[in-house]
C-alpha cells in the first residue's frame, strides 16, 4: 500500500479507538462509583438517624408525653373552648381586629375570641377564604383536622367554619405576634443561638410532617407541604418556628395511585421550586420524591436564616433566595434558566465558614439543595444535625450567643 492510503488511515483510526476504549470504561466506572457513593452516603446518614432515634420507654404515659409536646405556650391563644375537630354547630363569637397578612387564596386577620361567661377574650388568627377558594380551604381544613398533625413546630389549629351569610370560609388558629419568618428576618439581625433555634425548629416541623409515625410511635399519614418558603413559616415567642399555610399540602396516603399523584400538578412558588418540580419530572413511583422537593425548599429557607446571622461577619440587608438574579415574583421559565440551565444556587460566601456551627449549617444546606433528589438529606437527618450543633457556640472562638438583638441591628420596616 502507498503511504497515506485509506487502509493505513483506517488502521491508525482503529488503533486510536482501541486505545481510548479502556479510558472511556474507566471514566464511566469513576462517574458511576462517585454517584453511588453520594447516594449511599446520604442513605447511610439517614439510616443512622433512624437507628439513633430514642425508643419509647416502657411505663411512660404516651398521652401525657404528647400533651406536653403539643402545648403551645408561646401563642396568644390557649384554645380553651375552641373545637379543633370541627364538631361545632354554632359559630364562635369572634370579632375581627386588623388584617395581618394576604396570600394568593386568603387573607389573615388578628381577631378576638370572646369568652362566653365574661368580658375576657383570647387573641387568635383567622384565615378567611372567599367563596371561590372553597377547594383550598377544604384541603387545608382536612390536613389540619388530622389529630396526628399536632406538633409544637406546626401552627396550632383551633377550628374551621363555614360563614354562609358572608359567603366565606374561615380557619381559626393560634396567633403569633412576631409574624412570619420573612418579615422577622427583614427587620432583625440574629445571633448564632437564634439561627440554631430557628433552623432546628424548622427542620423538626418538616420532619414531623414527613414522618409516618408520631413522636409517641402511633402510625401517621406523611404529609408534604409543597409550598415551603419563609413567608409560610411563623416565628413564635420563644424564637422557634412553626409551619403554616397547608393549602397546597398533600397527604401521602397509601391509597393514592400514580394517576392521583400525577394529577396533583406543578404547584408551589417558583422561586422555591426544586429542579425536578420546575421540570415536572418528579418520580411518581416513589412518594419519597415529594418529600425531597420539600427538603430543597427548606434549604433555601435555611440559607435565608443564615444570611442574617451576625456570626458570619458583615450582614447584608435581607434578600430572598437568588436575590436580584431574578424578578421579585419570578415565573417558572426564568427559574428554569437559573436553576436547571445554569445550576444556580444562592451564594454561600467563604466568610460564612468562619464560625464552626454556621459552617456545618452551610454543609447541610448544600446537601439539601443537591440537584439530584436522591442525594439530598431527609428532614429527619437535618433535625438531628441541628440537635448535635448545640455545643458549637462553645467550641467556636467567637461567641454569638446573645439572644437579644441590639436596637442598632434592627432593619427599618421600609427595607
């Protein structure tokens, strides 16, 4: 053959291809091993948490333990005569005071619940749905009416009412004067201790929603929130969180079929949607997939809390996740560009790692907003991590344990 003939070129090409095959196989093995390690490590962490959970002790009165757990001493309402099982035939004597919130489906009012035998009253919150939002009211009422939902980090439900004369539907709950978490973070710079309280209680609330049993060990239907964000979390008097607004919540009942889950639709707030929700590619064969979307949203809320902590050094004005990278109310398509195409996440500056506790929170956030749902931690595991962080402030060289916020650290309401 002449030099440079087609047959020689083919032989050279064949040699190159044969040489590359082992490298390609090696690359595939490395990628597969890395992926397996990440998923296995998350599952191992989650399993360790399950194994470490305290077993119920013999001889303990479970009903008494649960009663202690669900008591809500930090709200302004004791619910002494409200009926949270919704057996009331008469409407409660409630006087609306002032509007404290407004959402897509309803308005929220501070109100007075009058005592029947005196001039005294309890302060409660009333969420009012117009006639056309009956479906949203019913969904939230049905979730709240589950006795097993009761938890110190879930908003305490009193009762639901149909106000036929006004053509309105009411949900009556405990009232928390500190307002929602987004408002609180806008107005306050917090300490490490505050971050630990807010973040840990948030994780415990989500973990309780997702759990298939109560703290007493009784079987429970897992619930996914599907609209977790800082404005759907309330701040209690002791600076712990409680979850609210279950209008888009979903009970993961065993009777639900794949079609039922598919028909639940793409719901939530675009800014807080997980990548698989933005793509409408949730694994409907596995109900854990819905919990994983909540964990992603929770990571963004944890980032918001951390961004306002004075343990990170210089604290900037409050910004929601992704800040100015997207519009104030971004649509799904713009979030797809940011989260899916660019694999964007809110920035975690290197200065945040100067505090040992905050460093661990940041590592947890990174694991919770992973692009791969299977690689995310469970809410239970996050709650356990916060429990283990209790001593972090003592180990850190810089203490941020003051619970009271100095006046000059507050941000004006106009921010």
